[in-house]
């Protein structure tokens, strides 16, 4: 059996004072404006580099709610591109 990696939720990064915040989000279609609008967002961690690329340091609250991510390293490698790797024990 192959060890399958968990699926990442939709993520967005926002520039912060130190590095970048990483958030999950949900969008909803606004038929009046004829565009999608973000209806919710939740911070799950940070990327500590200035360019917004690199390993995501998950928040303790996120890891408490989603313990399976403790075993994985998630790295942002480009715009909307992430790698997920299992931590070596």
C-alpha cells in the first residue's frame, strides 16, 4: 500500500510584518457582482522568508485541530504551488 499524502486545503499567503501569513479560505460566487468573493479565512501558519517562499510553520492551534499535518513538511515553491513531504523519522 502506498503512503498517500493528505490534500492541502485552498491556501493564500499575505505579507505580514515578519514573513508571510498562510491562510485557508472559502469563496462564494456573488451573482450581483459576477465574481467570486472570499467569505472566510483562517490563519494556519507562517512562512518566515521575505519572498513568501519556503517551509510553512504550522500554528499550534492548526496542528491541534489537524494532527496528521505534524508528520508532514509543506513548502511553498511558487505562486499557488506547494510540495508535501513526509518527515523522516
